[in-house]
């Protein structure tokens, strides 16, 4: 079945600023686990949407109990695919992110929708959804709980990192 997570967050910056900051998120003091980011594909559609696919390499510490079952290189790093669509007409940015490392053990898929906050037009609203699943017999529930806890912790760091980058862009 898997675990589902949903939350809404706000950045006290305009949608345009957030879209610019999105490409400058790394490095920042809250994301020192992100080692590399590589553009695999980028295209501007006839309707002026920017579509991108990136490969991110991150350090990823497995739980101690799991480390003994994984080769050393698998227990310490992970590869993530990030697709993004920026629609300047609708003023939305949608990102889809999923792990390609350790996917047989645990799958984490995230969807974020960035849009102008309807109440405060100078703020950006982020709706974040995540699906965490594992089909490892006998351990799937424990792995999903671990994944959900780690994901929730990473959301906090992600938001702090985004705020840090936005503040730097604005000279604060």
C-alpha cells in the first residue's frame, strides 16, 4: 500500500523569484548532502513552458540495521531524477522527483506544485505530496515508516535551504 504525505508551505517571495531560486538551490548550508546536479534534458515547448530533467547525486545514509545488507557504495549515495515544468502563462512550476537508487528497497516519489498564493500575491505557495513504498517482504512497513520520517525531516531542510537562497538573492 505505501505511505502518503501531503503538506502546504509558503515562501515569502514572489513566484518569479522562487522560479529563479529553484535553479540556484544548491549549494546551501541545509543541503550539503547534495553532491551534484546535472541537466539531462531541457526544452522550451511551443506554449513557452520550460521542461527540464535533472540527475541529482546525494549522500544517503541507510539505517544502521540496513547497512550490513548493502554494498558500501549503495549505503552512502543515491541518485534522484527531478522533472520540472515551468508554465509562465499559468504561473505554475511543477516538479516530480523520484529515486532511482535503492528503488527495489524503497521508492520515494514527490510532486510539488508552486503557484502564487491567492491571499498574498507576493508569496509563493507550495503544495507537496509524497508517496513512499516498499515491497520488501516482512520489512516493508518498517522501511516505509523510516522513509516517511526521513522525508518529513528533509522537507524542513528543503524549505530552510530555499529561504536561505532567496535571502541571498535579495541581498539580505
